[in-house]
């Protein structure tokens, strides 16, 4: 029997996490919430809904939280691991699309957001960061900064992830290219705009990838 586990890092999801966990639980066997706060408020919401909750006890970043969640998913025997955000930017109703693609033989599936409702500066930055990330990683991923992803068990085990913050998205793409993983892009609805990677953070992400590439030569 295939086991599907969702990983949801949460830092400021007090208002949205309950809905995300409830909806996600309909499509997966287990939900892992990684509480990246000092207050433990979001973790308590997850516990109340029956999620597995990991507490960082301080803000360590989305990258650290996602790495920790993926590792826990593997420990719990996941065949497929889904990562999504806590703020309703990602619709849990799209999870079956990701699962179908993994079951078609893909190692990794990346959700391509519809950025129509996003500010111009966000679209502009995402376009260039995606272009440059693909150039470095020798991939053709449509939205490299999307956190909505699915991994087969074997693919998740191959990921050598080190970053703690927003660099995690580019690093995952780097690992896809480095390991020559078979990947697919799928279009997802992204109905709500949330402040995510800024231009400055995008530059940091690009610099990190360059350094990682150089260090691996």
C-alpha cells in the first residue's frame, strides 16, 4: 500500500494552517507540520488536527523546516512526499495531480504557479531567477521558486540539502540536475498572493547556487 506524507513548514500560519491541514489530510496518509516559531502556536493547531508536529523552538527558516520534514517523512516510510506552504497559496486539492505524475514514473514533480495576480516586480524577479537557476542546474523547470513539490522516496533520499532559508528552492533544483532525476512540471492554481522571496533574497539564492556549483566542480 502506497504511503503519502505531506510536509508543511509553518512560521506565521495561525490564521490559515487549520484549513490547510484539514484539506491536505483528505489526500494523504499523514501530515507533518514543522513549527518554526518560538511560541509553538502553529504546532498546537497541527496537534489538535491530528498532524505529526516537529518543533524547531526558534525560527530556523523554511529550508531547515522542509529538510527536517522530508527526513521525518522518510523515517515514517513515505513512498511519496509532498511539500506545500501553510498560507493557502497552494491548494491541497492539487495533490492528486502530483501523485499521478509520480506514479507515472517521475522522480520529482514541481508545481508551476499562475502568477497573473502577482505584482509585476514579483513576476519579473521570478522570471529571471527561474531562467538563471535553470541555466546553472541544466534543467528546464517552469517555476524554480515554487515550494509545491512531490518527491518519490528514492528521489528524496538522494537530495543533499544544506540550506536553511529560501535558498532551498534553488538547491532542490540543483539536486535534481546533479542527480539527473526525472522531473515533470504541472500547472497549479495559486489563488492568493503572499509575500515570498524578495529581489534581495533572489540575488542571495542565485549567489548560493553559483557557490554550490563552483564547490562541486
